[in-house]
């Protein structure tokens, strides 16, 4: 979560509350918009243990505000249903018991209509809390954390639905996607050089950040080069055609085991049919565009490709050292594309933000001096600092206001259902 905010006077606190209230409302409405048009059946199903039903996302994000803001902060507040405290708790052990993650798709009740009523109940409570003055700085911190938490779940709604619909033999579309830009070649890959030196890494200042982005610290980096854009589908096809999935010398041992056990022969959602590659998208099946940024590969696949290409994955510090100098422009969820786009317009320079999360070669660990937040919300990030790798930059499913150059996403190395791609790096 963000670092504690010290309000010098009530007017400062009131101004902060006035800023957060419409952001809260906008975020909550945005989540409902993502669910619009879905059937109760669409919202109830769970396609794998790592994914969650849309209904669960709708309820859990409400549970967060109820548990961490309303229960401690609004006098006389009554929980909508005490059973929800267990059903919709994700991983907050200090809060209490949790329904097993792998069995969220078995929660047929409460029905979707009841979950939507729960959301409305929580929203009404938050409105009363704001109306009462929202006097507690720590609770304002928690509400702001909850807004960013809900934006994370907005992205998960899209990626989880994509996986769900891909398991349906009819390959249904989530919604019609806008027309694609005219076909064209991506910019030639160039190498952007940064010199050896000490770089400032991590978030600083009063604006929001998660606790894992802090503290800002210095890191010495040897001179390096980063590719000027992400790897494209066409470039990855060359890896496939060269037997990349059949060459164990290119793979980490654990990655080779994952490839073998899960029978990977191409990125997730790629299908070879009638002599051509097709790809499943949130708009249904379509021909694979060779110029698009590669998406839906695991860390293991990204690492194997980089080794095949005579390069490596960047460290997260190298990625940030370049990104902090770039404007945050790109293909985010607001574009409506809901799919990576070939480089074009303002993003054609680097595509560091949007389109695809970029795997780095950095294990997800705390920065020097990291301390998780006190209480149950300290479980938000710190407890996952093992067996994960860092991704940077956001994707076509990420809200624009959720992205920063210092933002650290993280997933296990075998994860592929996110919009995850890669950018090459090499020593200078």
C-alpha cells in the first residue's frame, strides 16, 4: 500500500477525501462495466485454480472495502452477510478463515444478483463514510489501496474470462473488438544503450505506490542495452520453426519439466489449423498477426527465447532505468482493443507501457530496507516474495491510471494466462 500520509490539517484531509471519492465511484463503475453483458453462468465458472469466477471478483473487491474500511471506520455499520467474511477472503490469514481458492467455482450461492446487491450495500456504506467526514488518514490510505486493488481485479476479470472462454469448444467472444489498425511491419529492432552507473530505483514521494515499490534505493548497473520494442509474433515464430520447444539446451531445467508436463508447443491461445496459425482473443478466434507483440508466454518460454536469440531478459532495475525516462503512453484497457497492437503512433518508440507485461530476469524480492505494512494488509505483497518473477509495464488489460514506471507485477514462472511477453536485453 502507499506510505502513510501525514495530513497537516483537516482541510488537507478533506481535499484528499474529495479526490478519492470520485475515483472510488469511477473504479467501481468500471468493474461493473466489464461484467455487463455476461450471463450468470459466465460469471460463475472457474476454468483453473489460478483463475477466479467473475462473481467472486465482484464480491471480493467489495469484501475488501467492507473489511478494511467500513467495519473499523463507519460507526454502526453492519456486515451484509457474516458468511461472506469467509467466502470472499482471498489470502488474508490474519482476517480469518478462507474458502479454498481452487473451489471458488463451486460457490453457486450467493447468486450473481445477490453479489450485485452486496456491491451496492458496500457502496452505500462508503458514501456514508465519506459523508461523515472520512476523518481517519489510515482509512483513507486503505481506501486508496482498495481502489488500486480493484483495478488489479479488473485486469484479472479479463484474463480469467479469456481463459474460461478458451476452454469452451465454441470459442465464444467476450465482446466485439474494434477494427485492427492497417497491417504493416513493426519498427526495426534497435538497441538502446544506458551507461554503467548508479541508478535510483523504486518509488518516492507522496503519490500512491504499493509497499513493494519502496523504499527508493540506489543500484549500480553495468552498461547494458535494451531492445527498442517487445518481441513480436513473427520473431517468436522463428524460434518455433527452429525447434525451440524441442531443444532442451535452451531451457532451464524446471522450465523443460513444465514444458514437458504441460505439453507446451506454442504460446497459450495459439492454434495451428489448415496450415496457418490462429490465436484466441477476447473477440474470438482470428488469424495470428505476425507484427503484434508476443503475448501469453511463461517466464520459462521468455528465457528460452532470449537464450536462442543470443540475448537475455533484462533485470527489473535495467527496465526501470529506461522506463523512468519515458512517457506512460500505450495500449491500455481504455483503448478497448483488449489485445496487443502492432507498434504505432506515440508508443512506436519503445512500447514500454501497455500491450504486454514484460518478464524480467529478476526474482520477486523486497527492496533493501523493505518492511511490509502493519496488520493484515501487510499480507498484500510481502508474503509472496518467493518463487515468483517480476513483470513490468502493464498490458492491454491494465487501466492506464494503475501503471507507473516503478510498478512491480509478479507471477510464478510457469504462468501464461496473463498478457505476458518479453523484451530482450544484452550487456553493452
